[in-house]
C-alpha cells in the first residue's frame, strides 16, 4: 500500500491551461478595409528548429495523458491489465532466462544497435548522405531519427529515475520498483523503436526497408531480455513507447517535399542500383559502377 501511494505521487502531472476568449468587436460588423496580399514567409528548416522541436515534443508527450477520452478505456484497461500480469511474472521469466546464458555475449552485441551511439550513427549517416547527394528524404530521415532518439532518451531516463526498478541481475530486490534500480523501461528498446518507426514511415514505399528497420528494433528488444538486462515488461512497454514517439515525430515534422523524389535530379528512389559502365582504353581498364539512391 505504501508503494502504491508513492507511485501515484510520482506519476501525477499537474496541467495548467490558459484559455483566451475574444468577444465580437464593433469593427467586425463593418465591411473590412482592403488589405494588401500577405507575403509567404519561408518555413524554418528542421535543423534550425531542432532543439525547439524537442521541447515541443516533450510538452506533447507528458501532457498526452490529459488528452485521453472515455473511448480510450476500451484499449487502456486491457493494456493496464496486461502490464500488471507481466509485472507479476517478470521475476519468474527473468530467472528462467538467466539459466540459459550461452547467448548472452551475442545478445549484448546485438543490443549495441539500440544504444544512443548506434542510433546516433544511423541518424548521422542518413543526414550526411542526404546533404551530399541533395536527397531531401535521407536528410529529413537523419534529422527526425535524431529527434526521436533524443525524445526517447529523455522519456526513458525520466521513467527510470521515477520507477527505480531493480534489474534482473540484482539479488533479492530484483524486479522490485523503488529500490534504486534502472530497469524500467528498456532505453535500448525505446530508442531503437523510435528510430525504426521514423525510418519505416519515411520509406513507406520500400517494403524491405520497413522490414529491416522493424526487424532490427525487434532483435534489439529481444536481446535486452536474453542478455539478462531487462524483463519482458521492460522491453515490451519500452518498444511501445518508442513506436509512439517515432509516429508522433514523423507525423508532426514530416515535410511533403521529402517524400520519395530526389530533389536534385528528379530520380525516384529505388533499392536497385544504377549501373554505369566504366572504361579507360589507354589503361585497359573496364568495369561497371553501381550507384544506390535512397
């Protein structure tokens, strides 16, 4: 009972709203005076608005519970019951998986892809390639992957500090909340799924890219469990959080001009390479060059 009271205090959020209302003015009853044609201002770039967008994302994420409606109960109640069922069985499944330690090393290697460094490398690769090739889609993908990853990092760390769940390798306190741990949720799962969701949405016309992105994120989440670093509930809820963050970032920041056409040459992106013959008669060199556009 004591812990339940603490959890309610930790997860309570106070929302302060200011509502502005304007009454009809006398000027509105008279014909409006002619006004000059407004000039269209250039939209700020994603690079310039990067840190401001992260602040906007955090505001939207933490105030999201106040946007729930009565109809949301049809999925919120079953989700809560499922989460509680996982919490109560986590210690059993965690102890069982700890007995099979042969794949721990491989699991840790796979989980590197979901680390902050791994997601940062993915974001940097997309952005640099996009800038050098004038590919707006790759450039936007890099920016939004970085934004979603940072959002996921902030959210996961706040929840870790708030819940303080002991990891599976703890002793008697394992799986317990508010015992100084950092198990809930899995930060690797949050970041990998946030990045994968952005990539899958950006390349919605390339099925193999979507499968690869979600497949790698799933592998990272599973690896955190098989490596004995997290419980099933940690990786599952972390994955759902990352997916939601990635969806929000893409839908809010995506620009239509970055959809699927290379803005420099007007060539549609494709997973198949462009084959160009290469030859030099004097040096007697012959070959082909393969060029991918994404």
